[in-house]
């Protein structure tokens, strides 16, 4: 099937660009990561629709043609999860299954914490549930990994990285969307964190591009139009998210699926004390799991959905 046509839907005081397919089945909201697009789920949508599910795939706040507010605080976890609530409200849906990858996984895990009454089940790829830290995470990363670690860089030098990425979005994204290895440059002497800043300047020959040039065009066009500043604002809210969730009980009580990439730079972790009913899988791939191993991803997700939504 062709990728669905987008529509602009009002949610939480803004408009999101949303793609839908398979209307009528159990609703599944697919949440992309950074720096991505709803198109990241192009391999999953046909399989889910064929199995009878209703796919709802937003370009989240700051991405694609969706709203890009100026205020950095409007990209915190409360706004991002409230966008999902508002999307269900607009579509007259009480609750849904939520699936996330990368930053989308962080949003989905937190959605299950903050809005459990809207969540049937969650399935996440790459990024596991991270219990709230005792200390400001950005300060901790700065102390451990230095100012050039990309998350620290985005927070301490706002706008610098985004401007670098915007100079050559095609080079940046083609360097990033690689099989097996994710962010590292060939120069091992350089701190890993700073390598992402240089991804718009160097030729990364690690792994292979995990999509065709035609597919890459979709991502490049979106970021040429929308830029990288708004997506980077998600990272600039790590401290705010930490400050505003102190009272949130750190326990996910819905059916949960986690898929890791064996060669991903995001490490796996023991989530069982905090995530009840957890099922985990690891695939032979890097960070971009559902794009690098679409068949295996679909097989695992569909089998799990059949058991958890029947």
C-alpha cells in the first residue's frame, strides 16, 4: 500500500500532521524518534492494517508540517504526552496501544505513567524505560561525558548543532541512518558525543545506508522545510522533565513490549522492577530497528498484539 496522505488535526492547542490507515480496528499510535518522521513507520503500517488495526501516525510537535512553537518549554514531556491525549480526543478514541522508537519511546513510557487511563499497552524500540534519576540528568551527563556529549551540547549551546545540521541535511541524515553503527565517526580518538555534531561535515562509511535514496528524500525534504531547532528542543527539556515529575510513581502497569537492537549504542537495562508484564526481544540490527529489521519487527509486534489486544 502507498503511504497514507496526511491531514492536519487539532490537539492540545496546536495542529499536528497525522497519517491514518485502517480506520475501524484497534487503534495503534506510532510515535517516531529523533531526528525522524512519521515515514519511519512505512514498513509497519501495511502489516498492521492487513492485520486489522487502525494506525494513527503523527509527526509529533516540532516535526514535519506539525506546529513548531517558539517557547522551548512547550516541548516538555507534559506537552508531548498531552498532544497524544488531545489526538485521541479529536478522533473520539478512549484509549489506544502506543508504539515508540527512540525519543518516541521516551514519550510512550511517560504517557503510560502520566495517562494510564488512555493506554491499552505499550511497545517500544531501542530506548528502555528509565526510572527518574536522583539528580538532574543533564548535569550528570555533563560531569560523566563532558560538554561535547550531544545532549549536553544541545542544552549548553542551544541552536549551534541545529544550525550545523541545517547546512547539509542530506549529508547529516545519510550519515546517521546507517545499519549496525549509529553515531560514531570513523575517528575513534574523538569523543562519541561530539561525533553527532560532525555528522553534517564528514563522510560516515560505517555500516550501510538503511534506506533507498527515494526514501531518504522524504526525510531530507521534511527537515529542509522544518529545520532541526524544534526537534532539538525535546532534548533541551530533560532537566525540566526531571524537575516536574518528582511526584510521578515510577511504575508502568500495562502490557509492555521492548525490542532492542543488538548493535545499538543505547544499552539494554533491567526494567522488571518498574515495568510489569514486560516482554523483551533483541534483533540483529543497530539503532533504527523497525527500518533495519522491518520483517522481524512486524512479526514480533503482531504476535504480541494478538495476545494483548484480543
